């Protein structure tokens, strides 16, 4: 993930479902509805033309005390890759 910047895919439709702690994201280019849990929602919000390592570090800081830092960094990186694969985020070299 070094030198990778993430951004939200243009044209998405989103709807928060706060009672369920979820964000619903519709990807019209690849028609599908995605349910993001709180972690995914947080990473999605952080991904506004942002550096991947900074996003992972902010996520690790947010879950400090609940998840060991190395595990949190690994979770964030994996989730970012998953969101790119699903078409929710875009990744580009910095």
C-alpha cells in the first residue's frame, strides 16, 4: 500500500443506517448494493483522495485499546483493498 491514494468512486449513492451502524452504498457502474459496517463506513469516509498509510494509521488510532495496532493496520489495508475490489473506492499510485 505504499504510495497509494484512495478516493470514493464517483457516482455512488449512499444512505446511512445509523440504527444498524451501517452505510449502504450502491455502485451504479457495477450495479450492486453494499452494506458497510462501522469500520468500512469509517474507512470510506477517510478515503477522499487520501494516502493509504494515513488512512490505516487513523483507523488504528480510532480502534486503539480494542485491537492491537498491527492488527488494526492490517485490517484497514485489507478492508481498503476489498472496497476497491467491490468498486466502492478507487486506488491510484501517488
